[in-house]
C-alpha cells in the first residue's frame, strides 16, 4: 500500500490498487507516438480525442493495438500491439 500525506491537511489518500473499469470507450490524456517495426514509418495514436481504450481496467495491463495506416505514403499496413497500464489517480487539490 502506498500513502500520500499532505503537510497542511489531516486528509490522506491511500492507494490500494483496486481495479476500476473504464467506460466502454475510454479516452485518456495521452498521445502514443511510434515507429513501425516493419517499415520504419512514424505514426501516432491520439487517445485523448480520436482514438480510445475499449473496456480498460485501470491498473491492469492492456493490449494497445497499433497500425501502420493504409493511405499514408509508404505505410505497410502492419498491425501489432504493445502492453500499457492505464492508471487512474486521485490527489488532493491545493
């Protein structure tokens, strides 16, 4: 267990690692930049607005699918996935 204590408050937040299920389509404040392992093309996945995580469990591993997009010059249409861990945090406001 991890505990965060605030110097000017009697309030503390204890992180217990519980699983929290996200929405069916969960946007998160992240843009994932990648290089295709097959052709070397650079790309990105904007999880904050365009793309999303489907049914994520926060604090648990999630397979994020990446694609070398069709329609981009030089794109090879390769598909692969990487493991990420979506996190949900809570902290005291100043």
